[in-house]
C-alpha cells in the first residue's frame, strides 16, 4: 500500500489528489478533513510514529478534496512541534488542486522512542485506527521502545555491497527516482547515507556475513517427539536453512513448509475425502511472517526454527513479547514493531500485510478449521508458537468458560500427564483458577484425572 501512495505522490498534483481520495485507509494511511483542529492531528501523528510511520492526508473528507486554508496549513505544519512529545519527525508535501484547493500530505517517520500528545495520551496505529493505549500498554511500549530501534543502526557496509537488482526492483516499486532516494524514503539509510541493519537484512545477498543468526531453519520429524542421540527422529535430508535476504527467506521457507506439512485424508464440504494439510495455510504462514519480522536481530547465537511434526508445527524466534506482556492471552497483545523499517519494506513488497490484528487472525483461522487455539510459550530468550492438529468442535468451544481452552491446549500440547502445578505454570494462571477450570474440563469428559485422593500431591491430568 505504501508503494501505491508514493506512486500517487509522483503524479501531477491533480492526479495525485484523485489517487489519494481513492486509496483505502489502513495501517500506514489516513485522511482527515481540512476543517479539523490542528491539535486533533496530534493523536494520529503519535499513533503512526509509535508504529511503523505512515502518511496523513489533510484536506479530504468523504471522498471530496475540500482543501485547507493557508492559515490552517501553517498550523498543521507546526502540529508535531506544538502538540507531540517528543516532537514527531514529519515532512509536509503540499498539493495544489485544480479548483484552488490545497491538500497537505504529512510523511511520518517511525519514532525511536515513545511519543505522546501534550496531554500525555499515547496512541498506536492498529489497522485503520489510531488506538489509545492503556497505562499498562504504554508501559509495554515504553519498555520496547526505550532505546532506538536496532534496525536503524548503521552497519559496516556500503550501498554498493547490497544486491543492486533487488534494490532497483524496490526503487521501481516505490516509484522513486533512484535507489538511494527509495532507501532514504523508508529509513533504510541513516541521515548521512549509511546502510542500516534493516537495509542489510532486506537486500544483502548473505545477511549472515554480519548477522550469523539471521536465517530461518526448517526441520521435519518422523515422530511426535524429537528424541535424542540414537533415538533422534529428525528425518534424513529434512533440515534446511534459508540465509538469503529476508524476503527470500520468507518466500522459500513458506514454499518448503507447504511441501513438508503432513496431509491427512479428510471429509471435505463436498462430501468427498480429500488430502488436506493438518493445519490451515494462513495460520502457519502468519506465524512464520510474525517470527521473521518481529524477532530480535540484535540477539546473536539463535535463529528462527520451524519444526514440523506429524501433529503440529512449532515456530521459535529470539526475542520476547514486548515489555510486561503476560501470556496466556496473546490476542490481547497490542503489537509493537521491534523492526519497524523491515515491516514497512515487507509491506511494500506485499509480503507483510496490515499487522495490527495478526495474532487474532491466526486464532480465527485455527477456529475456522475446527482446531484448538495457537499456544504461545515465552522463555527468557524468546517465544515459541505451537499450532496443533487437535480438533475442537464448535459446540465444545462455546461451552467452555473463559481460559478453559488455555488449560485444555496446554494438556494437549504436553501429550502426557501433568500435575496441577505444572498446568498452572504452563498456562500462566493461578493455581486456584487452574484447579477450578480443570474440574470443569473433567466434568465435561475432555480430560482425565488420575490420583489416590482429592488431596493427592502426585495426582495428574491428561487430555483425552
């Protein structure tokens, strides 16, 4: 979408305005009426700066280019300085319409630190809205953006060290006049023209020359357990690493996972049995893309792993969820881009989409397929996503109390008996809540309890 906007801005003013009227609002693009109070633009500016940046067009309302007055245009140019803290970095382009209207286009850069309005309100761009953050969510954003994003740091490389064919293709995609201007437009070069971490990861033939762990590894196992030593179940020839430019890593890993993912013969909607992948494509694809674009590239020694088992996929990436985020409800996580410039470039290329609801979409794809929810496990070093081929009929899903599905999924993933304390630790719930939910699941014959008495400290639970 951003490439569409840049292409529109390269047109003659009248044509550019017509194109800007037609472009749908999304993660990186918003429109406001020319009658808006200048101070009210602080919220969308802050929201874009706290995400991956974007474009704010002022002077278009309900599909009509109404323009702004000269006095209002002057006020708008001062919004960032007067109403955002710290001031959001913006540049302003003025377009003159055929009927004398003046349309302003504000290019907003992703901030290195958290931005708020002068009222102390914090916003984040999520989908097509500027969402106000709660106090806790702002703390998470403060934690994650406490220092400059790693992907803007310069590397020991020259522009000529990047793959010039890939850079030229990106230049054409943006409609820029040169490779250098295209990379500058997306913050992929520093202000003094040095190559950034993001540019290197996106356009270097071998990013691992500077970042040895910047690759995706795909493995396939013959059994549900990895095994060790002579009992290792890794299939021969099924351990592949992708270490090219990040877009290539995603494309090639996606293709291989699709080929290696087990198929089962299942009854389709048309009444015929057909070979069907054990997991929905859109769910695991979303998981892979999220892992690549949100991993911590500053952490050395670990890489992204996609492990394929007969009954599940596990995707592990370095870097925790931001700040004080607590699992077990990942759908409540407000997404903060750890690598905002990589995200923007991949969105230009059509590889990443609007990312505000990515985790929620993954849950929806699994639910639509009649499977249990994705499972996130956070360690001190990273995050593991598990997608299970474990059917859960809609009638059972609807009958479960809040968080019961989390408990059930923990037991299903374990595949072995667990004690109440182990279930509580894995789910992130209190022991009291865990005990109550385990009882509910047992009453509905979804799990089995084994023990000598109600107070047996060695009693265990297992999914049926």
